[in-house]
C-alpha cells in the first residue's frame, strides 16, 4: 500500500456506500487556465456569449496530456488508495484535454430531477468486453475544469448501482459486450439517485460499476469536464489470501454481492472492442482523403 493515503476512513466509507468520493481543490485556476482557454478556442465559440454556442454537447478529441501525479497529487494518491496502492495501476496516469462540453443539453425543456426515468444511464467502457474483474477501468473520474452548478450539467449517479452491476456481471462469467450492457436497463433496479456538482479544481473518483448519466444544462452555464481513465495492471481480485489487501474498489463489489470473498474466473477471453465513436472518426477521416 502507498504510504500517502489522503482519504479519511469516512471518505472511504462514503465511497463504499455511494460509489463515489469528491476531492475538492485538487488544482487551481492558474493550472486550469491553459487547458480551459485552449478548449474554448477549439470549440470556436465565445465563452462569454451563449448566443455563439451552436452545439449543446461537444466531446473534443485529446491532443495534449498532463501527468496526474504532478498536476493533481491529491487526486492521484486518492485513486491509488482506492485501488490498493500505486503498484496496482498502470503509470503514468495521464489526463488529456479531451474536454466534454455541455453547453445547453436539454435547455429547451424543464429540468428533470435524477431518477431511473431520465435517459442516458450507462456504465462506462465502450472499448472492452466487461467482466466482474475487468482491469481496463479501475476507476471512473470526473475532472471539473469549470464550476458545475445544480441544473447546469452535473452528472447524475445511481448511488446503489455497484451491487446491481456486480450481480449482473457475476452471473455472466463469459463477459458482456458494451452494446449489450448498455441495452440492459439495470438502472431500473436502482432506487438512490444524486446530482453531482462542484467547483473548478474538484475531482470525483467513482467506482467503475456506478451507473451515471448526463444531465440537462438548463442554466446554459459553462460546463467543461474530462473523464480520464485509470487502468489496473492486473484484474480485480475478490479472493485475496489476506482480505486486508483488498482495495476499496474490490470491497465495494463484495459488499454489493453480499459475500466476504469470491473466486471469480472469466470463462471467455478478454477482448478489446473498437468503440463506435472511434469507428465514426475513422470513417470520417477515410472519407476526407
């Protein structure tokens, strides 16, 4: 285990109970400025004039990266803590400038509070076959490059979804492809929903099994985030010889399954998947030649 563990026991318990923890002030406005300024330039709109915001949602491709440990050490070490130590993660953990801008999604209709009826609920990971122990996404992250206000595009989370997803995947040791997973309305089994908001410089660390959805930005506020993935060197292990070595991410799965340990083994090979978003870019690039 790393000797630098910024999360308190209460924060770890919050993560185990709700599937996420919010870390405040991980970086400051001066650090954010180059990435934020460049994002607005790439978007081609005036950040201070919403009449120029011609698209409600834009996901910019990644161009440049920063090292998370150097840029936001508290977030880095907290992620390591939740995953059982930095020796278990692929390094470096890089944050890209692949900004996701929500500049008015659903601004043309009244705000819907978070519930199972809201559209767009999903589990991240469109690039691999999903198993209970998949290492491809050790944690989900939300980096807030701007303030995120209530009703201003904050992420909706189902805070009781870790167990729901864990049971679904535990029953399918052959794994599940991303399209099949997203077509399964697991959110209908959830009962607890929250809207995540915060300040520029905050970082949300979420369990990879947390179902979440984009919310409306009826305020038409500036909302820029990124979701830098963090990858494990080895699959999750729910049957460690020393249970004290189980990471909070692993413990949350076991808690969701209602067991103390589980000897899970996939029955099919792990498999990379080319996401539809990348296929579309590749097709566009081919067409432009």
